[in-house]
């Protein structure tokens, strides 16, 4: 989808309706039209055209979809995360925790606009950063919480990460990325980092 300012949209509609020579146009149903440009309207979001003396006002609603808005299909979101559709009773105080989320599921949440890559939890890496790390490393799962659709702050937040290490390089890279977490542990070839 394209997001244009209103003037651009109207100009595109104007040119799509008729050419600058005001020559007759043939519609898809075979009818011929003689559209002529009349004038812009005072609200700058519409204009008047005439077709053989009949005048039409063409307008564009200024309210367009916000490209940063989150997907509100909570049944699909919760099915991706929890394996079952939305259940209000699982949201105590409008909040529900999750754990064991894979990189593939987090990517799906981002791709379908249930999660914003820029979202972060109180100084944690962003969702995009968590996702990049999880995709580049083995044995990684993520945890966090989701906010109910009934709240204004509806979202997916990731606040922790776990990894089972296979090599010393895994430990080094996990430590480098997440050592500043509020809780950070490495024990028995397992790493955990949580941001309050």
C-alpha cells in the first residue's frame, strides 16, 4: 500500500479520469464519457468534474491507514504465540506472559505487524535486535508478554532470552550482546538474560 498526501492522491485521480486534452474517455462498460476539469474545491481535498453537463465532486478522505499501526487480529496473534486463539480469562490485568518463543514465530509476528521491531523493554535490545540474534544463533528462545486488545498500549514485548550453548563462541557472543541485562546468568552451558 502507498501512503500519499491528499494532493498527490487527487492529482493521480484527476489524471486517471481524463487526459489534459479533455478528450472523450471510454469506460470499461463501453460507455463514452466527456469528462472535463472544472475546479478545485475550497477544502483542497476534492475537485469538480463534469460529464456532458453533469457535475461530479471527487474527494479523498484524509484519514489513511497508519503504516506503523499494529495488527489487531488478536486471535491470530495469540494462536502464533500460545497455540490457541484469544482467551480474555488468560489476561490478568490485561497482561499475559509467554516463553519459549522461537525466532520463526517472532519473525511471523513482525511480518504480520503484531510486533514492532522498534519495541523494547526498559533499556533492552529492540525486538529487531533480539530477532537478529535469535536467527543467527542456535538453541535460542525468547520470552516476554503481550498486552490485551482492550488496552491502549496493546503490543508484544520481548524482555528475555535463553540459549543452550554448543561452543565457547556462543558463550562469548551471548555475553557480549546481553551482559547489561538486569538478570544475566551463564550456567551449565545455558545462558539467560532478562530486562526488568
